[in-house]
């Protein structure tokens, strides 16, 4: 269930001992709050529903799906729902393909969200088998839902901007540079990622 506040503090304190700019940033903006999501199928389903639409639009689709399928939204029930019923909830043809991919993998047992590989890269490889779930979505799931301590979503724009602010860089680092710059923070890069979001657009930075 995500990294706890204590785990975030401990990770950032460890990083601060080797990165003075991190210690200074923590003093200015404080520790971030945990970002926690539930583990399991529904969180990934909600991720797909929310892609490329506004928060309010995603909430509307989700509420309609709950009316159609029930709060638990069993994956088999979603697979059994016809195209027009799901379209009426606001799911486009493409989104229906994505949610069916997730449900088929879960129902068949090919994807076991209760026992993803312990190795982060292997777990990401399992999750991106779902149509519509790319590396970033997989990383966010592993960080916010499973609380894996060393997840570092280097392709995230806010992480790049936040890192640039933290390190006093003249320009926003590229994804490759973002990965390289954070290597020294292993195995606490998850706490660092949450902190970069905390720093993004923070006026104190």
C-alpha cells in the first residue's frame, strides 16, 4: 500500500547525507505526504479509464461502470459486458480494448497481481503486457500501490523538472540524464521521486 511517511522520511534522510542540495530542499519545503493506492486489478483499471481525459470525465466513466458492474467490477463481468453497454459508460473502442486486455490477463491467470516478480524490471515487464499500460503507468503502480522503494519514473516530466530544481540545473534533464543522476540514490529512488513531485511548481524551490 505505497511507501509510508516513515519510509519516505528515512529514504530522503539517507539521500540528504550524500546530496547537500537535497538536505537544503527538505529544510525549505518539508517532507512530502505519502501517495498511496490500493494494489490489484481495480487500480490498473482506473488507470486505464483515466488516461487522456480530465479528472471529472474519468470519475464520470468510473461511476457509470460501477452502476453497470457493481463496485468490485469483477473482470469476468466486464468481459461479458457488450460493446454498447461499455460505450454508454464512456469507454471508447480503444479503451475497451485496453480494459479487456487487463481483464483477460487477470481471468486467465497469466497476470497475478498478488505475486508480481520481486525484481522491479521483471514486474514492469509483466505489467506492460496489458494494452494501454506503458512503463510510466507500471512504475506508478509499483510505487504508489506496492510501495517499492527504488522505483524511479525518469520519463515523468514533473520528476525531471523537480530534479532540475533540486540539483540547481540550468535546463531540465532528459530522461537518460534523469536516470543517471539518480543512480547514487539507490535503493531510495522511490522516496526521491515522491519528493521531486513535491518540489514541482513549489514556490519555495
